[in-house]
C-alpha cells in the first residue's frame, strides 16, 4: 500500500508541476532550497528546465541544490550550463559553502579553469586594486548577515546568540561604511564595467545597511548611477523604500519587510498605492510583489492589506 500511495503522490505532483509556469517552478524550487529540502528542490528545477534553460543564475542556484542533495553529476552539469549562459562569478563560486562537496572532484578544477579564462578576458580593463578592495568588503558584509539570519531562525530574536552576532555585524558595518564612503567620495559610483557586478553591488549593500543620514546623502548619487548604468534600478528601489520609511513616508516598491517579535510573523511595511505596486516594480526590474514576499511566507492579498493598513492607521 505504501508503494502505491507514494506512486500516486508522485504522479499527482508531476501533473501539478507540469501545469505551472517556469517562474512559478523556480519560485517553488527556491522555497524547497530555503527549507533545506534539497532533493525536492532538484526535482522541481528539473521540471523548470524542461520549459526553459537559459538563465545562468537559476542554473547556478539549481547546482547548489543538487550539490547539497548529493547529486554531484547534476550539480556539475548545471554549473557548466550556468557558465554557458553567462554566469561567471568565480569569486562567489569558490567561496560558496553549498558547493564544498564538489571541491575534491577533478571536474571542479576543470570548471574553475574554464571559467577563469572567460573572466580574464572580460576583466582585462578592470580596476583590479579597487575591485579587490570592494570584494574584500563584500566578504566582510555578507557572511555575518547570513549567520545572523540563521541564528534568528534557530534561536529566536531575543537570544544571546542573535544579540552577540548583531553587535559584531554593527561593528563590521561601521568599518565597512568608512571604506565605502571613501571610495564613493574618491571614485564616484563605480560601475560593473570597471569592477565587476559583485564589487559594484558592494557599494549599494553597504549604503543600504547604513544610517538614514548616510542613505540620504548617497541616494542622489545612486540615482545618477542608475541613469549611467553604473547601478541597478532594482537595487535603487530598495534604497528608495528604506529612505522613505526612515523619513516617515510609505515605501514605494514593497521591498521592506518587518517581523513581529511576539508572533515571529513577517509583514510588509506601509506601502504607497498598493493597487499599482507591481507596475512600479516592473519598471525598475523587480518581479511581482506576491512572488517576492513568498520567501517570508507572506501571502499578498491587496484588498486584505489595504483593510489591515486602514485599521492600523485608525489605531495610531
């Protein structure tokens, strides 16, 4: 009976996924990854790639799920597919803990060598010292945040572990901000054509984590950088939202999410004109809000959100 039941469930699952779009499947696969259900994540990625197989970032993410699921052959296949479709962030790949199980394989060094050749050609005219400085800041900024988020999920908001990591994170942020402000004041908002995508993204990340006064100071510079294609519109949208909330206004793109300390449930901070938020998001390269908030287990219902906000405003 158990075998029959499992077979029926699997068939039902396959039929369900076959009716979904590529974007929905990628979203489901990502959720399985975040829930540490790596085998399920791999299976859903397979379904997605039957529809389309040309997004380098999605292929790389799939490779991470495959590596964590113990499917090394599939992981290498998807990593090579990712590289063929323009994913060449070798710096990140070398440090990605999801891929540690692949490091002792001959294919790993072969893949690194092939990717490095592509990177060398692309980065021939980069400002290498500046790129190295920004990547060092990136490596100081991101891992501590991953640890902090993991600790919150494991131990809760008020735990000593979260408190300790929070203090370390604040210290690192203060040091990194001094470095990034010096770079911005000396070089301006350096584009990816000079330092690469990840180093370029570091500028936004550090400013995004800074105090309101600093965000306000560099917001005009980032707006100009977006016009000159030296920064991404989607990243700017996040900074615009954070500044808006800091100034007591409603956010524009719905990027800022809060968490209730008592219930541990996530919610969307006050949002301007929620009926047309997806139109605004699309203009800056962001996907629908409903897809974005799934990672916090929020179901986006615009009418319910408006009622909830109206009640909150009445209370205040």
